[in-house]
C-alpha cells in the first residue's frame, strides 16, 4: 500500500523550496560553505575545459550548429570563442561539465549537482548581467535543494532506470534559473511544477556504453531555463510536483518505500554542499573507494599486477547494478564510457597502471590492452553474507595472488577530498587546455568569485587559446 508523502504544513515541497531559493542572501551563508562552493565551481571549470577536444563534444557542437541554422547567439560556452543561443549554450555547457564523468557528486543523493546547475546558471547569469556573488548564492541554494531531493529517494531512481542528475537536476536548474531571472517565490514554485513534465534521463546507456548520459546535465539545464521562462509568463503548473499522486516520487521512485520526505526543515542550518565530493578519478563514483584501496595496497608494495590471480570485491546491490552487471559485459567493455562504468575494467586498469586511474585509461588503445582485459576477466563480486549491509560507496577488495596469498584491503567510503588534491586535479585538467597562465588567472577569479563583477568576465577567462580553440577539431582516438 502506498504511503502518502506529507509536505510541510500548509505548503507543498515546491513552495518550501521556492521560499528558500528566493530568500537566501549571501550574508546568511557560512564562510566554509562559500569557500567550498568556489572550490567545486573551480573543479567544474577544470573538468569542462578538459572535455572540449573530446569527440563526443565535437559531435554535440555539430548537432547544435544544425539546430541553430546560422542563427546568431549571444551566450558563451565554456572554452569556446563562438557564441550560441541561450539554451544551446546551456546544453553544451552541461555536456562539457558532465561528459567526462569527472564531475562532483553528492554521495547521499547519488547525483552530480554542479553540472546541471552551472550549465543553466552560467549563460543565464551572463545574459542577466549577474555578478559572481549572485552566481554563488544561486548555486549554493541549488545544491542544497538538489541534495535533499535526491536523498529522499536515494538509490530508488537508479533502481527504476532513471539517472537522477538528469531528472532531479532539472528541478535544481529550474530553481536557479528562476532566481537569476528575479522570479518571486510563486514563480519558482511554478518553475518546479513545469520542469516536472520535462525532466528526463534513463540509464539505458549502461547496456552498451553509448553517450546519452553525457547529455543529461545539459538537457536538465535546457529544461530548467525553459520552465523558468514559462513560469515567468504565468503558465500554470501543479504545486505538488514531488509529493502528488502523479508527482516525481510516485512516478520515478519506489511507491512502496514512501513516504519520501525531503528535509526542508534543515534548509539554511544544515549545509549539504559541504557533503559534496569531487572526483579524483574519471569514472563512476561507485568505483572510487576500490581504486583508493588498490592504490594504498600497491603503494605499500603489497603486490604487482603480474602477481594477481583473482580479485574479489564486496559491492552493494545499488552499485552492482551500475558497475558489475551483467558481469560478462562489464569484463569486456569496448567503449570509454562503458569502461568508466565497469568496476572490473577500472580495477584492472588501475592495477596495471600501478594504482591510478586517469583520463589516459579510457583512451582507445588502452581499452584494448590485453593485460587489462585479462585481469578484468578475473574480477568477481564477493558474497557479503546473509543479511549483511554493504555501503554503496565502500571499497572492500581481496586480492588473491598466484602464490596463494590473500591480501585484504578496504576503504570505508570515497571521502571528501582535500583542497590540495582538488587543486592538483584542476591544474592537470585546466593547464593543458588553457595554458598555465590562463588556468591560474581563472583559478584566481573563481576563488575570489564574490568580487567578480559579471559572469561575462568569468566566461572570457575560460576561452581556450591556440590550437585548442579551433572549433570542429576532433582528436583521433578520443571516444
């Protein structure tokens, strides 16, 4: 029997979120939250500029060029000199921010918050003449809402075949867009009701490693901007878009698991943004703790790749459905995106590379490496035991060596990164794309974002120089 989702007294959840989104002021946000928000935005820019030369992004550009049919746009796209129409710029930004699967994650909600929010906020904020401080407030508010929406049905969207970054991310994008456009609380509530009929994103890509997920954050941004515009025009929308009989949780989550109650009571006092972690590895976050475990064991000299006979991993049902099933397909991936969502491949590649996993491990030639493919065939899912509970982000690994020894390692969860690690990642991503001087200039601007006069100034710093700025370039071997 379905349990009714109970909204805050006298209000729908969309109204409660709308009040928070519209009323939040910069001065109300604690300094650690502001600092962390700037770090997450910086990481996002680094990931995005690293994606500009990738084949999937160039193909997206080609599609947008056809859709625009020569129409002149005024909105910037990260890394590009050419401008696009507003919603097309948002879509392309989202593909850059999320396409490498190197963007941040809220582990409790199991979604990527920054990509859909920034994809919408950057071109819209540029159009509105928004300041860096205004972008910060809208972004922080959006992360707080997205995390709560996702946590209320954590893992359930995935179980029903939906990608929460695409589906739930659209609601955050709509709220951020409505705020940047100066919408009232009623307008922000309507924007949520409207985007509920637009949001989309399925996990079917997992079956063949194709590219559709790479578009989800961008499409969420497109939907958010569209919904905000319709709301401002007075287009009526349902208020119970989350808790209603045909709302988000009833249609996209587990009807029997209710009630689904987003934590609106802690808005403004408990800051979920501090729980967002960036990715040290360009792969599904469910794989990260396992990489850390293997890296720690290899750094200690416990074993080498040539000594490994078998690898046994303890994996939760939620994670296994994404990175371990069907096992034979996960052991024999043939595409970069398939590899990023395969624990057997990620572990095998990490071990062959001495305990690390980088963008180089998803290059075409590396995907064919016989050492990696042979080792991936020997990765197994261990039995956790009757009734045992396994954390979705654990990293328990048993390495069986050819001499019979068994080595056990574990990582409790993919911990929130340290600032130094984040800065190293940003330099590795942004330095080759922008050049060290421009990358440093962008870093300085983002870390002082509250003092940046306009989003246009910020976007200008992301433009690539030299050969990397030539649009239409598709480097060989990047799939």
